[in-house]
């Protein structure tokens, strides 16, 4: 394996206390677990070039030269965001247990699992226009429908990212399937802050202290803090594709019609991804979208089969034709319709 996982980033800090924390953060998430990690170019941002068209050569005669050709790259700056969680344990309650440390850890774990859901939600929907403290996730970048070549359905111009239309027409209540090629050099990846001794991760279980309550009484409590600084990088604009406007509320004849649109959009989305990425692309959908696929394509759906290592939290993954679709419930059923 030539890339770092979330656990690897934690292990590289040489802080053994972080390892079980990261395991708990990873318990309920799918897409976040699949992502490779790399260090950002700066402390709280990553600056680079997003690949467009590859550089091309020129046919020349023996007495001719050629002009330099750099292809096309879009310069980008990706900002990192910091997420922080605190848990609180009351000493009187902990002392009632014969295993007070275990009781405190159980309370900490509840917060770590919730933090994992917050991190995955930001990976998908994070939008710095709405909350400058977050990092930009996938969905806000896919604001306009396109064809498989990335030409806008409305604008007629080249869009930054490919967004296929599954045909849903409601203004809200839509969902998406995301196709992601994970790679630290050529695809999507998560970022941790460079030049940081703790790789942007921190876990501090503070000791008990007497804290004055609002009514003036004192209560002994202990706080635990976990913080994670993270961002999203996309090195190639064709490495991530969105299938938008999936309406999971349809039934009967409407569902039958919709299935044809969903099927076509999945295959078009896959065709838009560079051929050298296709063997490692991963698809993600939530539980309701998977249920829609099962109802519409019952004979073409089966539990996922993995030839190599089974990814974390693989229960619920399905095979649709030759595609493995991973269940990711951080994808919502309340997205706005994309035009």
C-alpha cells in the first residue's frame, strides 16, 4: 500500500492514545474510511494544479523544432478545516461503577462516533460559503448538469466537474450516487496539515476538576477533547463524478421510468472517467438509493464480492452489474435538484 489511511496518519504521530480513538471515529463511516491521505503543501491549505488536458507532443521533421506544450491545469487552493469534540464525565457517576475508566471511555466513544459522521458529512457536503470553518466537500463543486464530456446542459460551456442527471424533477428531496477515484497524485484524497507534529490530530483526556455550576454549586467533572484538521484535494477534475437528481420516493410506473434514467446515468458517469481510473473507481449511495436499485433491478443486484481486501464497513455493499456500490448513509435524501 503506497498511501496513508486515517489510521496511518494517527499512527505516524507516535501517540498510541490516538489509535483507539481513530478506530471509534471510523466505526459508522464508509467514504471517509476509503480515502487516502497526504500532507498539505502549507499549514492550513493545499496549493496545486488540477489536471485538465494532458500535454501533447508535435510531429516534426528532422530540421524542425516543436513548441512547448504544458496541456491545461487549473490552479487551486484547498483550505483545511478543524473539527473539535468534547465529552464530559461526572466523577460521582463514574465512582458508582467498579470500572470508572471504562465508563468514561464509553462516554468518550459516543462523541468519537458522532464526530466521524460529522467528518464524512463535511467530506460530502462541506461548503465554506455557508460555514467558513469547514472545508469544501464534493457536492458543492457539482452545481450544474453536464454531458459525459463535462459540457454544461444549460451553459453549453465546459464545467469544472461532470454531473449526470438521473431524471428526478422535484425541487428538493433528491439524492446522489458519487463515483470516486481515490489517489493522492491523480484523484481525490484527504489532506492533513504539513509541518504539524500531531498531523492535525489531538486527543487529550483531562483530569477531574471541580467546576462551578450555574447555581453556584461545585461538581467534579472530567473533559476529553478530540480535534482533527482535514481538507479535501481533487487532483484531476475527471476523477470524481456525481449522478444527481435521484428521486427515491417514486413508486409504480414512475419508478419504472426512473430506473431507465438512473441506469443510463450510471453508465454515462462511468464512461466520463478516464479509462486508467476505471478499475479502481468506487461508487457510493445511501440506503434508500440502494433500496430503489433493488426494487428496480432485482435480478441484477447481489451482495458485493471483493477479490482483494474487504474494505471497512462493507456490510450492505451491493453489486449492480459489474459495479460495486458502497452504502454511505451520509449521502442525504434532501438534496436540491441540480439544473
